[in-house]
C-alpha cells in the first residue's frame, strides 16, 4: 500500500492483526513492512515483498493461514528450510507440513489426511512439485487463501539466480485465478521486480520494499594490491573480532580449504564448507558451528541460505562476489541480533578475473550472460567507491527509506574504530568524506590543491546527478574514475577514453558534463574547440 492516510477500517484491521500476533506467535509488535504486506493479503491483493534476510518474511505467509482459516501453499527451493519452518510452526501448535523428495508414502498420506480436516494449514513444497499434474488437480479443489513464492527473484532472467522450474510457476495463477499471490525475496532490483510481475501473472500487485538499511552493520571495502595484503587484513579483522561467529566467503572450493589450513595455524575453531562436501559432512560442519566448536567458517556461496545465526559479528568477502544482490544477502547474515557487526569486502583485480571466467564458462543464453556482465560491472563500481555505502545500497534496491550519509561505513567514517587497518608499504588511498556537521571535507592523500578542487567539484556533480536519476552514485562513476579525472585533468572527449571507467557509452552520456565541471567549456578531439566526438 502506498497511501499515507489510514482509514478506520485499516486501523481496526491493524489492531486485530497485532492482537493475533501477540496471541499466536508470542511477539509484541510487527517488524517494519510486515503489517502493510499482511493488509495486502487480507484484502486479497497480489503483493511483491522485498525484505532483507532475517527481516521476517515467513510471518507474512504463516499468519494469514490462521487469520483467514485456510490453506497457504508456500513454494520454497530448500528442503532444510521447509523442515525447519514446519518444526517451528508445530512448536507454536500450528498445523503445517512439507512435501519433498525422500519422503515415504506414509509420511505423505499423513499430511494429506491432516489437510482433509480443513481449517488453517501451511504447506511447503518445491517449484518442481507444482508442475506435477496430480498436485495441480488436487489444489484446484482446496480452500487456498494464499500462494507464497519464496526466493521469487528466481523467476526472472534479469536476476542472478534464474531457475527454470520457477519460470513455470505462473500455472498457480491459471489453476486458482482468484487466490492472491505473495512474491517474496531478499534481494531484487526494479528490473527483476518488473519481470517477477510478468512471469507470475500478478494483478497490479502492491509493492513493499523495506528494511535494506541495517544501522548496526559497518561496511568496509579494502582494495588489496596483493594476496599477501589481503590475508594480512583478514587476520587483523579476526583479531579485531575475538568473539562471535565469523563467515568468510570465498569464490572457489580450493580457496576455502587453503585459507582454512592457513588460518588454523593462528586461530582456533576454523573450518570450511562448500558444495563439494557430502551431505553428512556439511551437516556435521553446521552442527559444529551451531554448537560453538567452530567459530570461523570459510565457505562458498553454497553456505547461508536458510541459515539464521544471531551472533555473526564479522562477514568477510575474501573475493568479490558476482553481483550486489549476492553481496548484500551474504553480508546480511551479520548482526541478526541487532548488535554492532562488521562487513568487510577485500577487493583485488584478480577477483574481477575470477568472476569474468565464471561468466565466460556459462552456457546460459546471450541475454542472461549480458545481464551477468552488467551486474558484475555494478559490483566492481561499488567496490571502487562512491558516496555512503549504505545509501548506495538503499538506492540500488529502491528501498522506501533513503539516507544521505549513514555514519557507519568506511566512506562516511574512514577513521572509525570499526575500520580494519594494517600497515602497508604502499600508501593507503582514503575516500573523500563530507562531514555534514562541520561542512568540511577530508581530501584524498597525495593530491595537489588544484586536483583536490577538481575532485570536490566532480563529487558534487556525481551526487547531484545520482539524486536526480535516483541511482547510486557508484553507478555513475566510481571513486577511482573521479580520482583519475581530478589528477589527469583531461581537456577533450578523446582524452576521456584514457580515463579508467570511460567507454563510448559513458563518453557520449557524460563527456561534455564532466569536461564542463573540469572547466573545459570548449573541447573536442585532441583539445580542439569542437563538439565532435571521436
């Protein structure tokens, strides 16, 4: 819902839902965004809900089953998550079950017999099972009050995790055209949301994009000139965070194992996790992490979905992930208990090469490949800097909440005690930071006075352009690009091609504006007074 004015009916419904929450779930109040999503469902409207990992998405489809006294069908890709949520609901004396591979016929019959009794029931199943003709005939005869699609971004070819079986879920609309559909995801950009609406045949859905701002998380990105420096910063981060769990995300299985061997020499309770381990070994590792025998886990992106540990104090990306969606989702596993926690990205040129290799080896369609390249470029520009990192994330995902400066990232507070620092032979480049209270700026070290002035002008221009277009500042240009513009001071469109981050598209789109900000009102090839672009 987008209305600011709440009717008496809405207020009455809010009162009833809050009482319902307290009585049945033992919670005193709703988290941000939950109430608005529930109101959409109660009013039988389709809805898109984008809430961060740990933001309380599951309540948005569990509560309606009780409130509307009917069957809620939840499509989920993870068996472990299905089992965990069924156990949780049953502990609350709610009726729930899940269909998944490996079940006996007796187990399935027991669930069907329970559902035959009618009334509230939450049923979990995989997207593959939705395609079963037997299920399709059965579901048309049931009192379904809601279809909930978890990880709904998987329906979109614009997203990083497209799955063919999700692409067929529009059958739910065809089977039960009057049942509302709730599409849920933790990370989805506006193009992905638009595609979700089309693929699921949603009818003018209410859009709820909430909760991407995590004020207890400190974001830091370190550009590492060598593997040695990367490892040195990691070890310092581990020493800075002596308590709580630590997750270290790596791009390959090999690196997980190598990093674990090295870290075990200096730290206790270190292990690794990746998809190459058999199921029994993976469950053993998770049990050790949960029981406290492991504190530090090096893992690939195979670890984390459906995992909810409250005291993860540090999440490190030892290698840059493929896209901002993955970055945000994995960083979001820090600080679930609301306590201060750190998110550290260690970025090097090698990381870009690794992710580029993964893309070139893909057998996906040209369309999907192109989207992956664009997502990777956005991730690189985020790593290379912009304005406030939290502000950039909020704008990237088009959150309903926006900020100018967070005060808890390395761009806003480069001298914070939360910043991991190590001594280096190479000079450390620090971002220019605008201190809003004092109206002063901290300059990049090593720039002369004229370059500093140019840099400030370019940053102001970038900030204004990003605000007008409602895009993150790093999407316009990274700090690295602005730094080169300030130091090299190009005087023509031709010279812009020598600046990092400039190609034909950006020269055409931004070239004249950038040169104008640098004070070159007449420009052209080789500096001639011309409007021609080479």
